[in-house]
C-alpha cells in the first residue's frame, strides 16, 4: 500500500461522514467499545476540570469521557460529524470546528485525548500539534494517545505517530506509560 505523503485534508473526512455518518462503526463495534473502556481506564484521575478531545468524530468516546470531566472541549474538522456529536452529548461538552494544526484551542487543559487521529498528519504537522499540546497542557496535566496498529495508507503508521509524538512531547511530559500495545497502542504522558 502506498502511503499518502501529505496531511489528509478536511474534505477527506467530510466526504466520508456525508457518505456514512459512522464510517468506523464507533457506535456498534465491540472492538471500539472495548478500546473506549481501556481508554477510560488509562486515565489516572477520577475527575478532570477542563479536558480537550481532539478529533471527536460523532461523539461516542466524547460521551464516555464527559462523565469524567467538569468541562470537555471536543473538536473536529468535520461539520457533519460535529452535528451528530452535539445531538448525543450533555451540556458540560462544548463542540468546536477546528482544523489542526492551525486551530489548536487555548488551555490550560488537565487532560488532552488524541484517539485515532495523529496518523492522519504528516510529520511536520504532527510536530506542530505536539508543540501546541506542550503549550496548552496544565503543569499537572496528562495526554492520552490511542492508535490502531494495522496497515493503512495514512501519512504515518500508528507506531510512527506514537513514537514521533513521544519524541516531541518528552521535554514537557517525560513520563510515558504504554498501557496496551496489541492491535492498538494506548499510552499516557505526564510530567511526573
Ligand atoms: C478515526 S476518527 C477518531 C474518532 C474518535 N477520536 C475515536 O477514537 O473514536 C478521526 C477524526 O479526526 C478528525 N480529524 C482528522 N483530521 C483532522 C484535523 N486536521 N483537525 C481536526 N480534526 C481532524 C476526523 O474528522 C475524524 O472525525
């Protein structure tokens, strides 16, 4: 499979959601449900004051995360996905259309979740996102990443996206815990 060289553009995702509002079967797949529970278990605290979810899609993981947050900002580049996400989420979640790396929101956030999103970016854009995470994470905050490890034509593999992000985030959040590394990699970065 030939890997795409550039960051995937917003239209790639908008077209996907217009053709099928749940293209990855987030609502019905047992695999996704198991992975979401593992993601919730990876959080080191019971509650977060101000969290950010990058690439929230149709809001399935958003809904689960929001139960652990006083406030959750959920962003995505797709207007169609955001419309679906808004209809199933509670008032402690704010949704915003934002296309990374340019539109990274202002924190500070005590939790940033990037689940199944970083491999859509080429390396320079992933570096910009990691820099924004460093700038917007609270001193005692944590960042959770999740990546499917199968073969794709995305700009980065799950492993490459994970390793590059780890390299760029290390000066700010040197403690890395890899919590699941089979089929998907689930990991958490923190300062201590
Ligand atoms: C595979 S879905 C992941 C959904 C969710 N995080 C999960 O794990 O269930 C990836 C999402 O990232 C969004 N996305 C892709 N590129 C983006 C960008 N440059 N800025 C913001 N969101 C983006 C897509 O629209 C899509 O909804």
